[in-house]
């Protein structure tokens, strides 16, 4: 396990290397270090601009070699966002290191967690949260699949779908309370009454009776959140969604 001091030394080393790399036109801290919210469990998030005329894949390859050779990286994955590549490394110490590379023409803040260290940042369009309409649509889509999975006896897949209904309902609640609505980042900051209401929608075991119980709770939670966004839409969706969740009782 890494210590905060070890994390700080590695971040300083990487930033020093970036300053010495003529291909890097700018660098910024992102994530919790940029917002002053870093804690014992935080990772390293750095964002680099790559100078015009320089091969971004070549820079990625060189920096990856550095991470494996000098810093005990075990594996990495890439997340692509427009022209930027976020290369996420897992180190032997369990420290996560996110190194993002983008052309200099795209190097700038897309969120409030951006702190320029050197170079020049351009104006970028802020990343937009998911729309309420998309979350509502995904909520009922997961509900459809939850019903069919339970009916087919695909209980592990059903658990995934029921959890998806709950998670999209909670994402709607996050939007309503102006909290981050992706990757569960705002969930622990939701009001206690919402978190309490979501508790019954947790699937406790992959058996049919438990899945049906949690599915009903998840649908009730989803309908409640849809109603706070658009009462008319909630009215249109209420009957089919309740039919999905309570079909077992209708069949008997």
C-alpha cells in the first residue's frame, strides 16, 4: 500500500519529467488534488498537452515505458474522450495513476477540477452531465430487461438489471440536488431520506423472490424520481412500469 508521501514524490517526479520533455506543451493537476479534496485514498491525475506536430501515440508509448520501467506499473487501460487519451495505470503499490494526453489545441479545463501547472490552457466546452431524459430512458430500459431476466430464470443478469434501475433513479436524484451524476460520485452526498428510500432496492441475494422484492422497490424509486422531473411523463410510465415490477402477482 502506498503512503501519501510516496504518492506526492511520484507526482512530483512525473511533473518534473513533463517539464523536461519538450514534446509536452502544458501540464495540469486534475481530480482531487486540483480541488483540494485529496485524502489518504486519492490517486494521481495529470493532464498533459502534446505540442503541435508531435505524435501523440509516440508520447503515450514513451511515457508508458517510463511507468513500467521506473514506477512498477503492472497494467494499464485507455479511456478515450474526444482527442484525449486517458491512460490509467495500476502500480504494484495499488496506487492508480491517470495520465491524460491531448493535442495542445485541446489542452484545457473541461471541469472545475483542473489546475494549470505550466503551459497555456485553451477554453474548452465543459463536460455536460447526463440529461434527465437519458436517465429516465435507461431506467425503464433496465426495468424491461429486469422483468424478462427474472421470468427467464437468468437471476445473475436480473440482479445486474435491477441494480441498473436503482442506479439510474439515484442518478436522477443526484441531478436534482446538483451533485455529480456519473460513477456514483454524488451518491454519498444525497440527503439521508433518499439514501434510506433506496436501501430496499439493494439486491441481497440472487434468488427469484429477493429479486422481485428489490425490483419492486427499484421501480417505485424510479417512478418517484421521474415524477420530480416530469409529472406528465411519470403518469404515462407508471402503469407499464408497475406492470413490469408486479407481474408476478398479476400472474397469480
